[in-house]
């Protein structure tokens, strides 16, 4: 069972109790960092957002069925007060618990049903090679991505990158990099960029990230760029848990050389995952 499946099982079987990210990661047998990436790759959701959405959906069903005690529902959903529960409920559904109870109807609510893991993993994944990367300075177009949007804005980042790459000073070589860094359960920073020799002359509109020397498992993604999520999901939820290695808390990145055609999305790329052990 992969980490995301273990996490889903534990969440669903302990929804009425206290759940923390550390506790779920411990049950899944991986670090917080690994779980956040694996769960998002498999489901498109952050771990604790899924927990909140499931608890609020359970509460909504109970309210529509006429539950009289909203405070009791709030406590069951791990909220300390009626007010905190109502605020979270309204933020999530756009209406209040009282309105749902009075309407006795859920038609207008987008409930979070339990996620049943499907076969989103690749049937085969070519074994990686291992490399120790040199330190890299990457400059480019940066945005914060949420796990929920699955990096839907990343293609637009690359469009901006290709429009502005000639304005990046001190560029080294022709290779482009898509760097995932500063990841947590809310999302991650993604930088579409190039290697530079230093940041001293970099205009303020560009983002920057330092990638330290580290050991990486390097995977080849030969399919069209649109299928990259399946490869990433397979790495985090199948290859890594069975490899005997652990994910290192360092930037991961995609490497696009001259064979990649940004106009068509063909040509393939490499996915570099930091590991130790």
C-alpha cells in the first residue's frame, strides 16, 4: 500500500478523532515532506484540507438530517467552538450550518466524498540513475501553487518565462529548470527558470532559488508533458516507498534540455528527486 493510500485509510478510519499531519505521516511510514508530496500527487489535495473537507461534509449531512446540536457537531469535527465551526463551514460551503439545517437539503453543497484510490500509477517506470548535483542558482518566473489546483497555472508560467528569458542576466547554458521548493501541506513554490552565475544583477520581477549540492534520483519522462503528473505520482507513491531510500527535504526539479520542444510539449524531460539512504 502506498503512502497516499495508507493516509486515506487512516484519515477515514479516524475522522472522529484528533488528526495531525505528523500522526498521519507516521502511520504512512514516511516523513511529513514525503507525505505532503505523495498525497498531493495522488489526490490533488493537501492532507489537512482533505481532513477538513471530509469532516465538514459529514457535519453538513448531519445538519440536513436535522441534527439539533451544532456545538456537538463542531466538537466532533475538531473545532473548539460554535463560532470557529460556523466560520469554517461558511468558508468551505458559502453558507451557514443553520441555513443547511433549515433547508434539510444538500443539493447546493459541494460535498467531499471519500477518495477511492484508482490506478493512476504508471504500469512501468524506468529505473532512475543517481547523480550528485552541483550547486545551482536558478532564476526565473515564480508562483505559489496549491495542491488543489495541481499546478494548473504552471503552463502559463512557462509562457511568461519564454517571453522574458532574454531579460535574465548571467545565464549559463540552454537548459531550463522547473523547480519545486518551499513545499508544505498548503502547496509549493514553482520557478520556471534557467541557471545563472549569480543573482547580483537580477531584476526584481524574477524569482530565485539556490539548489545545494545533493544526491538525486533522476527519472526520464519520455511522454508528452501533459502526462507528467502520472510519472510524479508513481515516483512518490510507488518507487520511493519500495526503493529503500528516503526523500530529502530539498528542492526537486524538472530538467528540460534542447530536445524538449516547448511549442508542442514533446521531446521528454528529466525529473530530479532529492534522496538519501
